[in-house]
């Protein structure tokens, strides 16, 4: 892959990583209005947001969507790492802002990009 291709994958993956984090926080705030949420619910929201962004990355770039989804997951993991380092977190929120949250963001984003061609296949 050329440096130009990598630049464009990073350029598309950067907003994807921010979308994962913003979607997680937004839906956690909305669910928090209805009932009490905890770190496990926020981790589930993070995984769903990462899966959707991985699917969207593959839809937007059919040939290079896997790399774009990987970049989006890495950006989200870096944001979570920064939040883990910069802000004092509650003891329970280390699940989301710790290494588990970063791995979930990367893993589910890659899963979303990988599973889209399988969903599009027509049964024989």
C-alpha cells in the first residue's frame, strides 16, 4: 500500500474513531435517563458503536474498508487510552477506559468490516 493510500485510510478512519466514542457517550447518556447504567452497559454500547462504524467503513470503501475500520478502531482505542490517563475514572469505569475498552473498539470495528461481505452473500 502506498503512503497516499494509507493517508486516505487514516483520513477516513479518524472521524470513524471519533464517531465510536461520541456514539458510545451519547447512547450511554440517553440510556442513563431511562435507567441506571454501569460499565458493562457502556462496554456493550462501545461494542455496538464500533461494529456499526466497521460496517460503515466497509460500505464506504469496499476494497480498503478493512484497513479503514482498523484505523477507526485504533483511533477510538487511543482516545480511550487518553481519557484513561487524563481523567480520574471511577473504579468501575476502568472496564471501558482500560485495555478492555481499547480491545473491544478495535476488535468489533474489524469484525464489522469483516462480516459485511458475509452478510451480502446470497444463499444458494
